C-alpha cells in the first residue's frame, strides 16, 4: 500500500482533478462530511470559504491511498484505512470528501480534509506527514494481509533507501509536455556519463535541444524543448547534488539564464516556427504547450481562462443546446470543427477544441451530450470567425458612438446656433459687464485658448466701455456662448434703454 498526501489550496482545481474522466475510467463520490452541501464542488468551495478567516493559503489536506491492481479494498476496509490516516494526521472529525477512482482495473481513493480548526481559526500542522503516511501504510498492510512496500522513513532495517518516485507535479508536467521523468533521466544520465565537466554537459544538452539554466530553488536545472523543468540532481541516476555542484564548478550559475528566460527561449524556438496545424515538417506532433502559447498570443484569451469557462459551463449544462446558449451569452460561438467534432470561437476569433478545454471530458463524452445538435447546422470555423469579426466591429462602432456622446458638450450649458445672430448689448451696468467677463473666461477655457496678457487700454476703448458698447471680440464671444434670446426679451431690453434715455433727457432739461 502506498499513501501520498500534502497540504494544498484551490477548491476548483481539486474539484476538477477529482472528477476527471480523461485519465480515469470512472469516479465515485463515496462521502461528503461536515459541510452543508451534498455537491462535491460546493463542498470544497464551502471549506475554502470558511478558511478565508484563517492565516493560511492551503486550507486542504489532499491524500490518496493506492493498492496493487489485484488488491482491492472493501468499503469497510477503505473506511477503516481513511479513519486510521485521519487520526495519524491529527484531522479527526474534520470535514472531508472521499472519491474513488478506477483506472486500468485498479482502484485508488482520494481524501480531501479541511485543515482549519474552527475554535482557533488556524490550520492543523502538517509536519512529518510523509513519516505518518508510511506508519499507517505498514500497519494496514499487516492488518489486511497486503504485500509490503519498502518505505524511505520507517522500518528500513538496514535496507537501502528506495528510489524516489515522481511527484504529482512531475506527472502532470509529463502529461502536459509529453516528456516523462524516465525519458529525462535516461537522457541526462547518458550525458553525465559521457562528459567530464559542466561546460561539456551544457554543450551536450544544447545539441539535443535542451537548455541548462539556473534553478529558482536549486543550483542547476534543465529545460526540455517543450518548456518542462527538470532538476539535474534528480534526473541523473546515481548522482547527488554535491557531486553535481563539484563537477559543474567550471560554470558560474549567475551566467546562466533563469527558468523563465529559458522557457521563453524554448517557446520562441518551438512555438510555431516551421509548424503547421500543430505538426512540424517531419509530421511529429508539436508540444501542446507550445501550440497553446501560440494561440494565446494571437487571440489574447489564455488557455486556462478558456478551460475554466468551458469546464464551468459543462458542469452547469446538461445538453448541447443549453451549452450553446450559455456560450452565446458570453459572446462565444459554437462551431463545427474543420476535422470534425465541436469547437468554440472566442470573441477575439480564437479556436478552442472542446475536448481539450473541458476538464474531465473526452471526445466521446462531448459527442454523447451534444447528440441534440446537428453539426451541419453549426457554422464552420471560418464562418464563426467572420461572425465574431463583424460583432467586434459593431462593438467598436457602438463604443465610439458612446464616447462621442460623452465628449459632446451638454446643450444645457453651451448652446451655439449654427448661424449666430447679432445680439443686443448686455444690459445691467456693472453686473452685466462682470457676467460678460466671466462668460468670456469660461469660453476661452472650453476652447483651449491661453489667456492673453492684459494690455493698457486706449482712450477710445475707455470711452467705448463707458458708453456701454462692447468690443467686437466680446460680441463674437457672447454670440457663440449665450443662449438664444427670445424676441420678446430683446424688445423689453430696447424699451428699457429708450426709457433710460428719456429719463436722462428730462434730467438735463430740468
């Protein structure tokens, strides 16, 4: 029996992993305990939400119990083994989810616990968890009469430490890139045996398309052509980290590229140059990571974002028509693939194969669920892209119209007639003159004009101002800035001026 486990975070990622059907023949949710919801995804999100008040980014403890293909546990034995492991890890009574996977006629189960102690709002310790795993596994082997597996931490009895098995992260990388840990070990071990120093090793790796880089947490790592990262010390059989450092003494790590830079170089080398349709000129399949990177660069839609969107819709929709309608609400288009099957065209025109973008679904699963859709009724990839281009142009036009409407001055504040008419002189003495000066300043600011330094007025200008006659510049500004004045108001102003003149005439006659 082999037990693995570690603390982790990410409810959505865990839910997708536990319900995958592309790498498992079936999954069966056996237990959901300690939460309100009876749905796997909702239960994990509930545990994650509770952990928001605790000082941890890893609210889950995810463990797996594996037996040989010919050693199947009964439901009672499985429950007993889970309880024993739970007690050893100090997680007794914590909320948990149990899922059983079957792959190639071999069963294994996954357990996800909440690490959060609600009384302390802190996470339970996960120290020495590997040793605890082995103690429980050795005890269960004896109780169930299973074949014993030699561990690295307990019951060594003078036996050599077993060879390290690939971690879950390394297995995921191998699945993504197509370069398995065993292939990398064979390549670097043979290179190690045929070279004498670090520079020769680096040159030999470069001939094979690999790059020697400076590790983020280790001295030296190798970047394969697909961008996978491999520790030199772990991939060379029989070599230790101290031996690698000693032989690589002729290389200054500071002179090497870091992991991010080396990955970028590999993407530029293999990210689409000389490739068509995901295959190179020799017909070999291009690395999936490189193809996805190229697609992301063209459309701006990240593969992870597309995968999250379509996986969410897949779990929320029960047939093809509902899935198609949900895609349309997100401005995506369901189309007929050029090589068969169904694809989704994002709003930027990018093409996404549903079988590659829906976690836990195979091509057969998609065809079965989409049986209510006739592929012939769907647009082709070219037609869907053209439709998205038209929609994008329409959205751009609408955005430009809205922007123009927001930039247009409000008619309630500034209303200029197409053909300005001559206005009467401002009325009201000093108050009218002050209002005219203020209007002129506002108009200059709106028009972006710089203020003109005040110049000394001439005697003629003074006499004109005393007489109440505005300058031509002032008249033009007022014509452009002021509102339409009704004719009745103009007549009232003229009558007022005539009456004032008559009054002044009577005063002079007296």
